C-alpha cells in the first residue's frame, strides 16, 4: 500500500510544514476510524480544495465515559487505509494514545459553554475530550482547512467556537450529512445494529423529516408541537429509547419556544445498546421561499 502512514506527531508536523512551504494548502480530516462514505465525502471535498490531505485515525479515549462504548467502538484500520488511498489521501496520522497523551490527561482543554447542552448534559466531560484531542491535531497540523460533518452538529459548533476562541489558524469547513438511500445517517456505530435494529433506527431520520415538513410545509411555529411530533414517532417504534428530541437555535443550540427563523432539529436515542444521534436544519415556511430564492440567485 503506497499511502504514507505515520504515528509520530513530530514527523507529521514536519511533513505538513514541508508541504505547506511548497505552496500546498493543507486539508485535515479528523476521524476515529471505522470509515464510511460519510468520511469519504469529507475526504473528497478536502482533496478538491487542498493540495495535501491528511486524515487522522485515532479512537480518542478521553471523549468516552466509563460506561460508554470505547472498548467495542469499531476498529477497521486496514479497510480505513484502503478507503483513504482510493480517495486520494496523502498522509494518514495514526498515533497511539501514548503519542497524543504522553503525560496522561493533566492538561485538558475546557470546551465552550455550548458543550454543556444536549450531548454534554448526559455525557459529562465528553466535549472536553473532543476539544482536547482536536486542539492537539490543530497544533500538529498548523494552518489548514479542517473538515467536519454536520451529522455531529453539536461537536461541529463546539469545534468552531473552540478554534475561534483559541485563535487556531484553522478554517472549519462544514460538510452535509451523508445518508443511506432510506434516510439513515451514516455512522460508524451503524455496523453494530442487527437487521431489526437497523430498521428501528430509521425512526430518527423519519422523526426529523416529519418535523422539518411541519415547519417548512405546514407552517408550524410552536417548538413544543414540533418536539411532540418527533417524540411520538420515536416512541412508536419498539426498541427505541429516546434521550432527547429538541428544536434549538442554529448556533447557540439553546432551546427555543417559537420558530421564527432557521432552527436545528436534533435527536438522540438508543436502539438496542447502540446510541445514535441525528439532526437537520429547518426554515419556517414564511422564510423558506425567501431562502430558496436567495439560493437560486447565488447560483
């Protein structure tokens, strides 16, 4: 396999510096491995926009709680390398935990306040772990474009805020969620679902799609009613344990009462013992036509 794989942070930083000095823009795609077509779309965009693409593969222990699925998180390194090579990745950074945490976790990045909501409320310390490892990757990569999927929408907002507040010379590039033909958002955890659970997991995207239509087509402006729609759909499917289904501000992710501008709909649920999250944006019907016209004009 011709793709270059490095474990040393110093070696990766040196390699990236050489490529940057040669005039190439650097594209960074941080991942925890178990790569799928969602990751492939991030890599493809990075390859389109940058002259040198780096993918990190590291299952970060500091973002998992003691009762979470760190030990069973899918690890498919050889398949990951094949996907990277087939999509034009120049360098894979695959560090050990000792490489990224040589002194353990005595130095931790505190995530911005947005991290305390939703995922953060039920997973204390999770986003501090995310912020810490992403900060390390940004420090190693230096000036670059970093590509993140909107499927992990709160993580995306945390990373954007953290990068801005800590003055990293990194442009955060948001990429749309990639879905299966039936609507299921691609996730590394999907491979842990059996056939019945896979069918039940479709309730997440169904709830979001129905709620989005309620806002954009039917003109619903009550956040409570939209949330009721999502929860009812999720509760109607056996084997789905709802954690949250909320209408939130697009940037702050604070809960809202009345929908007058674009919002984010976010859901989290356990299907069997697999925890899944998903989200979509929604624009109120009165503004939806304006948004479409603006999009046409922009094109």
